[in-house]
C-alpha cells in the first residue's frame, strides 16, 4: 500500500545513465511545475527528453496493438534501471512542429476547425458569380430545371450515397441490390451491384447509385419526377443528373443560385478545409501558391500566389459563404487580437445563438490562451514552417492547453525562448494552469524568472559533458539557493555575475536602412553602428526578424554574393560599402547525418588526417590523408561503411542500431588503426574530448588554435567525433562561431545572431559574450536579436522595436546605449533593463 502511495505522488528514477548521466537516482513530485537546469551540456535534455519522455511514450505505445504500432515511430528504451510513477508523456520542443505548407497556426491549435464548424452551421451562402444570397430548391424546381436544360436528352438520375469516405461498403451494396437497384457508379466507373465490388478499406471512395435512365419529354415527366424523388430520398436531399454528353449537374433540396445556375454543395465543416478536395482550390490543391519541380524532381512551392484563389487556398463557392460581411479566409487573416474582437461582435438570431454560443465560447477561450502566450500578433493562416522555434513551441502549447488533458507528463524545452520579459509572467501562469489541471510539467530552462517560479528544481552539473551528469542540487527554489556547489545558485545569489563592459565602443561608421516597410514595419529608418555590438530588442512580433533577416541579411547577400533572394520592402541601405562579408550564425544543426561531427565541420579533421599521414608508419605503408577518412573506401571498415554501427530492422519493433562487430564501433579497418601517433589511433582521437586532445596536439599550431577556440566557447567537453544530430542548438551555434573565429579576419564582417543565448546557462552566456567581444575587437560588427537582459546590457547600442507585436508593432520605440534605452518611458525593454543596470 505504501509503495503504491509513493508511486502516486512521485516519479522515481533509478540509475539513469543516458548519454553523460552518471547513473543518477532522482525523485520528482507529481502534479508540480519542475524546472531542470544546469550548465549547457550537463545532461538536462538527456534526462528530460531522452529518459523521462522517451520512456513515458515508449510504454504508452507498447500498450497498443501490433497493427497500430507499425504506423508509429517507436523509441528505443533509454539507459535507466527503472522508472516508477510515470505517466503518458507529451514533449513540446522547438523542433517537432511540421514544416508542411498545409500546416498552419489555425490547424495546429485546432482554432481553424472550430471556425469551419461555425461557418458550416451559421454561414450564409452567396453565389460566387453574382454575389446574391443563395436559398434552397424544391423537388418541383429540380424537375423543371432538368426539363429546361436537357430537353429530348436521355439522362441518368443518380443518388450520391457515399461522398469521399473510407470503407468497403459491402452491406450498403447488398441493401441497394435488395431494394431493386441494378447499377452503381463507384469512383467514376459504373459497376453491376450483383457482381463483386472490392474497395480498398483505407482509401476514400465516392458512390452514386443509378435510380433511373429517362428521356426528358413532357410524356415522361411523371417518371422523371419519381426518379428525382427516389434519388432525393436515398441521398438525403441530393441528386446527380448525368447527361448524354457526360456533363454532370448536382442538385440539392438546399442551395442553388437560380440566376447563374450555380449549385452550392451542402455546408459541411469539410467544405471549408483546404486539405480536402471538397474545399481546396482545384488549381493549387489548397496550397495557396503556384508549385514548380526542382532538380531532384520534388514539387516545391514558389513565392507566386495562386492566380485562381489569390492565396486563400479555397474554392470560390466556399469563399462566398459569409457571416456578417466576412468569409472564413478574411477571419483567418486577422491577427488573434483582432479576431477576438470580431467574433465577440457578431450578432445572431435567437435560434442561431443556441448553436453559436458554444462554438464561440470555445473559440474565444483558445484565442485567449494564444494571447496569454504572447502570440496575439499571429494570424491563423500563418504556415507553421515560417514560425521561429519559440513561436512554434508556444503554438503547440496553446493546442495542448485547449485539449484539457489530465494526468499527463508535459516535457518542455525552454518555452521562454523568443519571449520578452513582459510576457514571461503570463507563460508561467499558463504552465501553472496546466499543472493545476492535474498534470506534471517538466521544463528544461535557464530563465531566472521561471527557475524562481518552480515548485521543484533539479540542478544538474557541475560541468558539461564528461564533467556533468550528476545531481548538484534538488528541491524547492529556496533550498537550491542555499547550495554551495551549484553554479546556478551562485548566479541567482549574485555571487557570480556578468559585469558591464569597461566602456561602450564608439561607432566607426553607420549602416542605415531607409523606409523599411516589410510585414508590420512602419516605413522606419534604422541606423546600425559599425564596429559595435548591437542588440535588436522588442516584444514578440514587433518586427525584429523582419528587419534583420528579411531586409538587412537578404539585401547584403544579394549585394555581396550576387544571390537572388526576395528582399523585404525598403527604399535603400546606405553605408554597406564598409562591409565585405555578412554571416548569419544560427542554431540549425551542423549536419543531418552522424557522419558530420565537430572535427569535420571545423576543418580540424583534415589537419588530423594530414598529421597521421605524416607518421613514419603511414609513409612506410604509402598511406595518404584520405586513408584516414571514414567516408571513403580504403581505410574505413566496409561492414558498417565507416558508421561504427549497423542498423537492424525489427518490423513491428523499433530499428535497433548495433555496434559493428567487425570494427567494434571504431569505424576503421585493422590496417588503418595500426597507424599510431603518440600511441593512439585516429579512432582514439575522435573519441577524445576537446580538453583531452589539446594536451596531445599542442605541438601543432593549426590544431592547437582550433582546439583552443572550441575550449574558449565552452565546448571543451564535446568529443571530436560526436555525431552532429546529438548536438544541441546552442552547441551547434557555438561550433559555427569557432569556425568564423578561425577564418582570416578582414575586420569588415557583419555577424547576425538570432537569440544566441538559447540553451545557454548564465555561465555560458558569459563565455559567449567574451567570444563576441573578441570578434568586435577585430573591427567587425555584431547584430543580435535577443531578449536576455545580460546580453542586452552588455551591448554598445540597442534598437528597441515595438511598442507591441503585429499591427501595433514595427516602430522604433527607443535607440541608443543601454543607459539611454533604460531611461525611455515608452520602452518595455527599458523598464526591465533599468532594474539590471541599477
């Protein structure tokens, strides 16, 4: 009984050893807000995502049938002895949102589904041709129209009994046969009902039963009338007439424009979806843009809007259904803040209000959640692929809050990314609401506000990589603050901190962007000081990325490298002649396959292979540097082709990666491994951390310099051969920075960074700032989009955009030194910056 009680209130993890975790035992309280923190690379993601989430999801999927499991991505069992008290887990990180052009903010949050329901039930159809309101038809009107349009012709009267639904329909066909029907048209082809009709169960089908074939004439009016009545009765008020020339006319007891002879299908939620043939524009198939084929034969979207639907993705008859004077596309194009106002203002009749009230309440609740998460500037038509990592994560969080689940373990990865301090408080409130609904919320986070707001904190460390993976402190925030060993606690107690620079640099010259007006920018003139470190700040959606990436970066790419990017709307950029390079250092992976690693990306591997080729043993054997590459035949192990592991397919179970039995995971054949430098093979060097390799390679200037730079950015703990996909976004960004530091400096480079503190602990932020200072000291310019106040206070100059997001943003609220911005009364950033500077 006692054991059951423990399991009910706690998640008990024993001997967790995934990646660099040191067989740790942890007890976490259930139904609490838990923050996992610690230096970058200390094992936070290994614990939260690769252990707790992976095991929670794996157990949930294992409960399903073998049939269901074949359609799911199965997870490997993490390296842990046992986990008790675990719930089904949902992970909300920055990578898991779909980049499919059909996925939008509206579809992910399911708000668009509610809008479709609202329009299907309460929308007023209009004729897409003349704009008149469309009303319903009677059986007499239908018979009259057939007589007028097809006099003397032989027509087939059909009843649509299946419209785009999955299934085999054996029983339906048997029932129709018993009723005396002989033929049915299935997926456009006539079949005999007394013969075998085999349909694929998982595909969508359309079926129309042949009621009668009649020659239209005054003598046959009674027979035509009977056929139409029978079809309408069979197909719930719908009939299809097939003329001798193949033309089809759809009739309904419901909707037709008598002036233009245009029938409008019955309003169903699926008619308003751009992801089904019932609602999608037939020209662009619901994508809203023209498509082209690339060199690989894949279909890609172009930037040209579809001429038929003008980017709305929907059929004209769907767009002609209105509530008030708005169609569904109009409403989906409004920012969330405006949409809330519009929906609340709609007026309905007493009968309609009974239907509308429930849908409207659910819509407004979900929109309020989005506003709470600082997403009020987004519109529902925005594709998820165009969202930043932080936005994508909060959009998924909004969907989860709307789902109102209980008893779930939610695992989140830095949800405060991309959020201004002003919006943090609301996010924390929302996380507490999910907790109060009876869920456990586990957040990997470095943000001080979130750490202090947690019910329980797990601090991992003390260092990174091999030096991390231990529990340094655990318990409520007050207990963490007392810990003498915790690096996190030292920063929270202000014993350690990032000091202000000795002085602010003076601009060498200015780069000026004139009349920037892309998206929500309000024709602003922006001055960027050259030879300085500049922060671009402002609340989410204020126009920071539009200014820095869509205008500045693309324009300089086109100018300096003859690129052909579509540049955001602006008049001109002055002062660009002072630059000879522009570099965007983002957090995207340094490679998509395990063959890419820090050594290959930084060029260090080439130098290491050259060193091995120069050894006496290699020269005797006639080996060149290419012999020591695991990507080409010759020196690599051919059984695993230099991967070190082989994949074993398990069909119903997840594929298993097994260490190659020939090379033992070393990647090379015996002959190559026999060549040694200082008693170590090339595989031994790839398995070393940067810190370990430094000692053995300090006699070689090029290798020594590259290793020193990696250590300087706090990456001494990573292994030289660590596969690229296992590196975090912050680690990938710092590896890219080391590559830049290793290049010959001209002192005329512009570096653009988008939230470089993502995934960085307080102490790593300090290292990052030292690195950026070094780049700027050489005469280069750094422009950083950032919300982290420690970075903002350290910069020489700030451009603060706002005052709000979306339509209420896009203006310069303040510009100048941190001290000047802190004194600006209209600046949200200034208000928080003042506290840090004081």
